[in-house]
C-alpha cells in the first residue's frame, strides 16, 4: 500500500441516539454531534488525558436543533426533554489538526454555516453499517475529510464574550505562570476586582480565579507527559508555589494524583519507581 487513507482521516465510531438520560462520549479524536431535534446541554465535565491546550473551556451550553457540537472527549451531553443526536468520532491527522485549531470547547456551530455537514454525517453513518469502520477504507476516509472541510467554515454559535472578559482570558493564557491572582489581573486590566469577577463569571460561568487554576492544571498536564520534568519544576513553570500545593490542587481538580494522571495519559511514559510513587503520594495526601 502506497498511502494509508486512515492515517489522514478515519471514522472511529457512530452513535445515532435518542437519549433519555445524560451520557458522556469518550475516546480519542474529534467528536462531531448533530442535534437534529429537541435540545441538549453540552459540556466538558472533567479534563481527560488530552489537555485542553489554548482553547477556552465553555460553561455548559444549551444546544438547540440544527446546531453541531465539535469537541474532544470527555464530552457530556444531557437531553433537555426529547431530542435526537447523531454523533461521529473522527480520528487521523486531519481530525487532530482540526481539533487543535478549535478556539473554544465544546465548539457550537450553527448548522446553516456548514449546510452539507448533516448529509455527510448521514452518509458516514450509513457507511459504517454493521461492520467495523476500519473495513471501509478509502471511501469512508474521503467522507471524513470532506466533513472536516465543510466544518472548517462553521461559525461559532456561542455568545460573544465582553471585551473585558476576552482581555482577561488572553492575559491569563499568556501569563498564568507569573500571575499572582485575580487582584493583580484586575489591576493590569484597569478595573476593580469585584467588577472583573462579576463580569467574568456572568460570561464564562466560573470566576477568573477558578479559570486561572484550570489553565494552570492544563499546563501541568502537558508537562507531566515529559518524564524529565520533576514536580517541583512543573509547579514552578505553571505558577504553583511548590510541588505540595500542585499535588493538592491537581488531585482536587481532576480526582487523580499527578502520578496517576501521568500513567493514564501515555503508555510510553516510564512507570514510577516505588520510591517516586511514595514521594508523590506524600505530596498530595
């Protein structure tokens, strides 16, 4: 074989459902979900092995019929009454590149800005049939690539953020390692702390201090993928006062110790020695 289409774009799974209870989509790659009827709420409930990078993590969003949801996993979906969802999981280099370029997660797209997306998703669902997606080869990969191209022109359906909030998010993303807290952030933006907290929380759904913590945890996740970085170094690079504090916050935010997350995030990372494991447990207990 000269060229393997699946390395560029592939269909991993299809879920065509009418949920009567909340559920979570998991796995690698990009999830594309079409709300064909009713409404559902979409959110990222927790950070999985793939860190969120530079994307803005949105609060839970109500998504009406005719809209698409683009996101990485874990993606939590909760029906608001009766609704129908068609969800496809896309993998490959093109899907990974598309996911990395999303500016917010989950990304909500208006269906009218990518009108061919629904038809392409229907064709992918039909192509999947009763056989594993990897049996369909070139035709399925071409459909996946065509869907990604169609989605590239989608406009965000999420409400625009106030300029103050946009500036605060940009400042946090660029300076999280050296930012002392919300008071310093408000001074840099030229507003009172109370005004910043009120405006930011109303727009994003969490206060700026919590958002700053989330960004720091995301950065720590990325650094944990590199075994050469000790916890002390990671704490310093991410804006935590020390390894002890990093471990306590990491455990609180993710439900896992840095050691547990590191082991889950990549099989290629060397396992902790007994001494290292004891050391990390002592840090966050």
